[in-house]
C-alpha cells in the first residue's frame, strides 16, 4: 500500500458575533488549524463534532461551518457533538446548579437541524481499503425515536464490515468511548468528583453494546472528542483515541498522560498500521470574547450584548 493520511479534528467550536456569546479566539484557532491541515494535504478530514459554539440553538452557526468546511480542497465527514445537537440523556439528578442538565438532553428537533445542514449523522464508506463509520452517540440511551434505528444501523455496519472486510476499520463518535476502561461502572452525575466522568462518556449499558459492535465490526481505531484533552487507550486490541480541541483546553488533569494542548491528529495509513501524529497548533489566539461559558441557563443568554444583531432565535 502507498502510504496516505487522514486527519481527525474535533471540538472546533466555531462561533458567531450574532450570538449571546462569542470568542473570536476559537475562530482564529480554527483558521490556524485549518491552514495547517491544508498544508498536510490529507486524503480526507474527519470532524468529530462540536463544530459550532451553540449549533443546537443557532442553525446559522452550523451553516457557517458547512460553508467553511466545504471550501477545503479535500472531502470532510462530520458527526454531531453535544453542542450541535444536545447532550446524552441524564436520568439521575445532577449536582450542577449552573446548568439544567435535563434541558440539555439531545432532542429529535436539534438532530434534525444538524442533519438538515450536514446530512445524515450516520455514515460509512470505504476509502483505499479503510472503512470509516461515524454516528451520533448521544442518541444512544436517549429513548428518542431515533435510538432503535441507530442501533439497527450500527449492528448492520458490523455485519457489513464482517461480510466485506477492509484492511482497517475506523469509527468516529463524539463522546469518549469510556474514561478508564470499557467495563467501568456508571459514573454518578450527582457527585462533583464524578460528574465529568459521567458527562464525557456513555453509560455502561450503551457502552457494552457499542463495544460488542466495535469488536464484531473489526474495529481498529475508535476516534472521539468532547473532552478537549488528548488521551490514548488500547483495549481489547482496539485503539481508542480521544483527540484534543482546537478551540480551548479542558480536563488536562484527569489522566497522568492526558494532554490538553490544542491541535489535531494526523493518521498515516500503511500496511504496518495507522501511524499517529499529534499536530499542535502552530500558534494560539489570545483574543478575548464576551458572554458566559459552559451551558448557561436560557435566561442568561443576553443577545443585546452581541456584536452583530439578529442572533436571538426568540426574536424571529
Ligand atoms: Fe466540545
């Protein structure tokens, strides 16, 4: 095989001055990453979700990202992140008072908005003997009408990959597949010290079923984002890679070998395997923005401070 490469970039969080919050630095960081990726000339780009700052409430942010990605000189493939479509569903009380976790659950309407812009959130294709499969993991465990069809699709991919084996199979989801190990018990969102472990990965019932699908599908690599900290796990012969954000770092303290340096990952495909190269941003912006971070309650979204008008979805 002639070596070739693909890039995984995630949590680019491109925002808009029409919004109640905007950090131009995130957008500048994306442009820096974008130029570096173009320079590397990969065959294709995988975008691991959280493409926008608030894509779940501002469709215009998703549309701007689509326009940007569409200008790249190679194809891109994207899965939604929780800031694009809503979070994994919560079934137990959260300890957080600064956010309403139940109100952040993924909804069918938000998923439809994303898919209206980017097309189906479940896709699989083969490029030069590598199968790439992506899906919206936040649907799993949600009980939404989209959940059972997604499980059936995932199981069908496992059958398809087994029937038509490729040299490698790369999966992409937004959440981390797990935090420490695939069979770890559920983390408790009701406790301060386990809230983020709960937040960043699926619960055990979903995870077990996913792991079986990955194994049956001959998975070699499972790509994730969401955490904004780079971390690699090898489990059951499958490489699980969480890639960093280009926008802002998070959770750098969670693993002794975690690295929250901003950047992206290039994989070079050879007969010997998938070579891993972390590419840090050539420089990072320190431009400051406005508005609250995290998941502000709706009444704290003040569009009157927007740099440009017209962002308030309530204002029509
Ligand atoms: Fe993110």
